[in-house]
């Protein structure tokens, strides 16, 4: 029976086709998996750069492009017949000998580029000081080495980026800007092979040589490149699920599926690096493979509901899904105290207690029920065996003490993700000070934001360090994007009425572009401006919210209005220390709102713009 590995491009391109074509393609793939009469068969591609390339006729006028390795078929894309044949001829595929992951090369384009590089070559070459052995040790392709030796400028490396696999371009880019071999290796870590990805164990290239001919093993190590399906149910799930659910990037997969963390784990990363995806996948992994109840906790009830919905998509086994509770710290406190006292505590009126008092009481109740010394021998007496914390930068010290008391001191107890630069409260905490000696893992590659948007928001936020979740400061240095895209649009209007009219025109143009309303969001600093935006967009079903309520969400396009002096930031207090903290918090709130956009950000103001906006 053939084994089918679905590439991430295929579900996206299938969903863009007309419904009859989609239906026929899915039926054809089901037949292919069953190997029954009438199933599509692989057809060789004449002139292909890779002899393993083939096509499958999936629907009238449409073909899938596959790469065959024994009985494994890696389904790359579905295209109209002429484009499918061209795509199949153009690419070649390999396995990186250093990282063990699969690589896709635009071989046809590189063949056209090489003569141009030869004509412009100057001596010395950019990589002349580095010997072939050192370049090959970084995983650079031995067949492409002569091409790389023709490179004489950093601009040449940038021009080659769209044509090279990331695992080839990344070390070249580091070396081109003067980085060391060690720095190139650190950059490559984001693409390092993932043991036991997909179905079955793929081995660990760090423990032995990589078989560069074994494409199947490389696909298993590359969770962002292939999802294996064995039957109709798995095929339908992969085709219907969002990409974050099915194709996690290697660092996301590696961190989420870590077999055993001996101490609390902290994942810190900039906007769009996939922290929440990691938290969701970690919760799903522990629900399936852990040793007790799992709690996924986040900043607010709204975010908790969003995460619960996403978990419903990620975990299709109802029994496993029920092992994960999703909550926010305040609701967790109320539940613990209510269970202990038999009635819900009052927050207003005579005998009322503050939320801070209730948090301390909940922590006391948990600590009294099971002392810390019992954790390792009787972990079952804690309410949760595993706790995952999202948006950790906004959890208060008292809430951290509560969470520490809610799970045993044992392996895989606490898994924490956050970004101190996205802090929207005045919370400052070092985890070690509240009994959580966390080991930090850092992410620096943004998958959500294009480079143009990332550069804009880094300038807006200010690249200086901020107090982190472990001892010391956390800097934004080194954060980069995986792709390029549109520059943010900043639009100035003479009056607020004109600004609202401009907002409506912008949203209508996005709808005309074919962007779904649910893939857009409109944000403003305060509820009054949100109400004004809703009135201006009357009849258009687009989400509108304050900047803070966009936290943790993401959309294709985001419009932010009222980013005006005196509104963003709001007038700060007079006290110098309080003023500095308030301004930093206001800057972070705007930064968080801007980073919700995946492809396009529109910012408007009437009168003088916010001083936070980059010049």
C-alpha cells in the first residue's frame, strides 16, 4: 500500500480551487491510499531536475506533484496540468547532511542565475577565507558549492534567498555579514532535525551520520514539510485543519514534544515566533503522554476561550481533550476557594475579599492540602500534574505562587511561554524568586510577521532590553522574519470624521480584495474610539476591539485608528518613576496591537500622530 505525506502547500492550494475540483481531488487521493482500481498512478516527468518527481491526475485539468521514495509519496502541490508539469520539472529535493531535514531547491532558477554571477564575479569571493570543509560542515550542498564560491557581495546572498532552502541560505547570510561559523550554527538551530516527528521515529542526526538518500526519514524529521496520512480519516483531518495545527515548525515541534523536562521550562520569543502554538501543542502532548490532569492557563478569560477553541481543533480524541482544562488565574482562584468553602466568595459588599486576598487564600489552601515535600512521592494529590502558562509576562507574583502550588515539584511540572516586550500590565517578576527555577529557551524567528512589519514594530517598541522572566534583561536583538511582505501604512487625516471615513474605505477595499471579514480586525486605544469605529463600519461584520483585547489573537489584516498624540499614549502620571512605567506600558500595548497582523497593517490618526510612531 502506498504511504502519503501531505506538504503544507497542498491544503492551501486545494482550498482555493472550485468545489467540484476539490471534491474530485479528494476522492482521487482516497482511492490512491486504498490502491484500488481507478486510483491515480504516478506519471514520470521528462526533463525533471529530480528523477523522483512525478505527477498524479487528481481532477479534470489538475495534477498533484509528488516526490517518490520507494512506497512513500510526498504530495507537494496541486496545479493546472501545464503548471504542474513545469513545477515538477523545476525543483529538486535533498536531505541536509548536517541538520537532517528535507530541502527543496528551485534548480531551474539557479541554473539561470549562475551565468549572471559568473559575469559579475570579482576577486576575491565573499567566502574565500573559509575552506570547503567548514562550509560543508554547515550542511551546505556539495553540488552548489561552486555556485556559492561565485558570490562576491552580501547583496548576492540576499538575491539568492528565494531560490535556496532556508538551511542553505541561513548560514550563507550569517557568514556574509561577517558572522562566525559558531554563529551560523546557532542560526541553524531553528531548522535542526526533530527526532520522532510525524509517525514513528526518524532517529537523531546529532547521534550519527545522516543518510542523505533517505527522503522518508528526512520527511519524518521535518514536521513543517510533511504530515503522513494512512487512511481517509487522517487525510480529511489534515486537509481541513489549519496549518499551525498540522505543520508546526521544527523548533515548535521540538519544544512542544520534549520527552522530559527535569525542571520548569521557559520559552521566550518575539512576536510571531509561535509561543502560543507551542503551548497548545505541549498541552496536547501532555494530555496524550503525561501522567495526570493538564492545566493551560493564560492572561484573560477571553484568551482562555480562544485557546479552548483551538484545542478542540488540535485534539480530535474526546477522551484526551477532557484531560486539559483551560482557564485564567482569576477564575482558577475563584474555583479553588469556592470548592474549599462551599460557596462562591463575594468580591463586593459586606465581608467581601479582594482578588489579591483570595489568591493568597487559594495558595494557602493548596499548600496546606499537600506540603511541597510530598510532591515527588505523591504528585497525584495536587489538582494538576502539568501546567502550561501562556502570556507569562503578565502573570503576577501572587498568581505564580498559586500556580507553583497547584502542581507537584516533578519533571514536566511547569511549561511557560511569554515575551517581556509584550507586557501590558505593570507586573515585574523573576520566576526564580517565586520558587520556579526555569531553564530558558529562546526563539528569534518570526513566522507570522513579514520583515517589513517586524522592522516597523521593533522601531516602534524600541529595541532596548526589558526586565525578563529570569534574572537579567531580555533584548530584542536578533529577532528576524521568515519572509518579506507589505510595508505598514500610516495615514494622517485632518479631522476625526475623515479618519473614520478612511477606515471604512480601507475595510471595504480589503473585502473587495477577497479577504474574509473574520480575517480582519480594527483596534483602538479605548472603548469610546471602539464605539466610533463600530458606527463607522455599520453593516460590515468586522471585529472591533481595544488594543488590549486584541492580545493573543492574529488576523491577516489589522487597522488601528486614533493613534494620535494625547490618545496613544494616554496622559501619564507626574511622578517620574510612575511616568516611565506608564509610557513603557502604553508603548507595549500599541506594539502588541500592531503585531496581530500577518500580512498588512494600517494605522491612522487625525491631527498630530502618536510620538511612538517611527519616523
